[in-house]
């Protein structure tokens, strides 16, 4: 029995030595006790058994009378895991709110301008939504079911939006989901078979191959396209003429096309050009003729650049602007150039000067050159 009470005494002493009474925002009191069990009113062998409801007040009173409180102010817990000795692989990533002083302050005007640019880009793309759907539908139906390589030319005047339309088709999610590989190459006036092949390799594998021979490049591209349903955009292709010896010729095209015959069924090539001869050389299906924007859509585009969201659309300026817009010929590039030119002019007289300029009387193949000349003529000397 003595041994039993000795064990109880030892356990009680440990309990009191480890007891911590914590109060919010106050000192922590650590209590210890070494009461003799034979004199203790609870642990004494002669103590009678009491109900727990009676033992609790007695125990509390005993602790208060026999154990002196020792106040200890514990230091704050360090936040750095290195101080606590926590291994790096056991540390939990800590996500903290950044210091507000490091957050850049964006003025309201800057935020508004960003939203304006997003809205302008979105509306600009929506202007060609019908053309986009028609070309995508062709790629996913007729071209998909064709047993031979489909080469689809887009032809239109300079500034009509051929490159924009090609980009819309290239980035369309329907095209992305139906082709294994997509490549886009800007060809421009110099139609170089070697440069086009190098661009394709760089697009697929991010490798520079300018030093390789043409035969090696052809084999390398074929290995990358072999057995794949690919979609290739050749943008802004020019025809070979007396003035432009570096343009596309039938011989150059035959050499390049032979490399592309290794793809799987459904592979397609989209070629944008302003030249009917280019379309006749490359096409395996009907040419898509891209016309200018309708008058109402051209006005919306012009108005976006001329007025934006922070400039008042005064009735007299709107009337003059619609007359200027008619000189755009439905070309989006001209509408943007003229709209940007009028953005910096707020007076009616300044708008009339552009409308009645003699440059419009000059004869050209299309209306893009007078518009660009006007834009250049009204630039500041520094920008010129």
C-alpha cells in the first residue's frame, strides 16, 4: 500500500511541476508542489473517499495554500525556422501579405488606358469574326477530310487585315485542338526556302540552323512533320517580279512544297498575300478574298482611335470624322492611322484640314498611301 501511495505522490509532483496556467495577455504562472502525502488531506491513507464534486474545491484550495505562484514572462516565439532548429525539408511554406509600401501605385488614368487598349483589340478582332469562322470551318471540315495537303490562300489589299485574320485563325481554340503542330512564318518580300525551313525548325524545337545546308534542313523538317496533322501559316508572301527578284516563283514553291507532303491527312497551309499570282501558284483549293470593312464597322474602328473613352464626341467632329472615314476604303489599317492622327486634334479647323487635304487627290492603287502620308506629314519634327 505504501508503494502505491508513493507512486501517486511521484505522479502528483510531476503534474504540479508541469502545470502551466495561461491567461491571455498576462503572465504565465508555473506551479510546483512537494506536499507530504501523509499530511496531505487528499493523499493521506486515512482520507475518506469523497465525491468528485467535493474533491475539486478542496484540490483548488490546497494548491492555492501550498504552492506559491512564480510569475515567468516567456519570450515571444521566433518566426524564423532557423532559430527553432526546424530542418528545411520539414518547414511549411509561409505566405505573407506583402508590404503595402512595395505595391506600385497605379493612377486611375493608367488603369483606364490599359482597359481601353484591351477593348480596342477585342473590338478589332470581332470585326473579322465572320471571316475567322469561315476559314476555321474549312480547316476542320473540307481540309480535314482531304487526302492531300490543303493550301488555302487569303488575298486582299494591303492594310485590309490579312495578317490579323491569319493570327486569329492560328490562335483559335478549335484549330489548337485539331492540329498536332502549329507553325507561323512571316515571309515578306524575300521568299527564301532555306529561311522558311529554319524558321519552322526554330518554331518547333527552338534550334538555330542557319549554318546547315538546304538538303539537311529539308530532311530535318520532314522528320519533325512526319505523320503529324500540322497547320502552317505563311504570312505576307510576295510574288517575283522585275522589280522584286527575291519574291515567290513556281520553282521555289515546288521545292518548298515537296518538304510538306510528309504530314498526315488533314494537314493545312494558310497563305496570306496581296497578289493574285501568288494565290494561283500555291493554292490547292478556292482562294479566300478578304474585302474591306463595311462602312459602319470602319467608323467604329476609326472612332475608337480618334475619340477613345476620354474625349468628347462633339457633333461637328463626328460629322467631319465620318467624311474622313469614307476615304479609308474599308481598310482597317487606314482607319487606325487616320483615327490616331485625329486623336491629337481637338479643333474643328484641324479636322477640316485633314478632310480637305490635297493629298487625297493623288492617284494611287489604293487609299492606304495617302492616309499614311497624311499621318507622316502631321508628325512632330522629332518623330520624323
